[in-house]
């Protein structure tokens, strides 16, 4: 399970951050709406001179509702973070593979290939990157065979 979690959490801070960016504004808006509506109810009760027992029951009902909505909001936040981790897994995973592929190309390894999972994004880019590796490999193979060996500094012929 630990190995599987490590594979899904490629960049945990970024993946959780994306979930929070989408959930926190919703939570703040929800709290603001509830608070402003509660103030309106309180004002209406005061203006109408409602019996204190009824006001007490309405406050209890309001607190119970706020508590239920708080639990719902926390549940929504966790679900949103989990969903963002799953979705970004298919976006961040390919970028990690692309960076490895590009680094291998920069190191001169043209045999490297990028293989993505079935549901990953950017499969066309992976195909293009693999094609680039093939083109680079085809260009460097004949050049290596035809080019004469260059003398090095320590070589007596090069002096």
C-alpha cells in the first residue's frame, strides 16, 4: 500500500495545494453566506419581539445546522483533495516522465522511451518525444561511424 501511495503522490504538496485552491474559496463563501443569513434571522427575531424560548430553540436549530454544514464542508474538502490527487496524478506523472526523457536526451542517451499509463494525459506529446529520440538516434549513428577519431590533448598525434 505504501508503494502504491508513493506512486500516486508524485508531488504531494502540489497535488494537495491544487485541491485546497479549489475547495477553500467554496468553504469561505459558504461560511460567509451562513453567517450573513444568521445575522438576518437574529435581527428579524429581535424586531418582532419573539418569545425568548422560541429564540433559544431557533438558536439551537441554527447551531445544529451550522455543525452539520461544517461536517459536510470538511467532508467536501477531503473529497476534493482526494479527487485532485487522482486527477493530477494523470497530469503530473507524464511531466515527470518527460523530464526524465529530456534529461536522458541531454545526456546523449537516444534509446530512452517515454511510456505512459493508459489514462494519462499528453500521450501525443509522449509519442512525439519518442519520435524525437528516434530521429536523434538516426542522426547520430551515421555521424559516429563516419567521423574520424579526433586526437585528444594527451595523444602524441594531436601535439
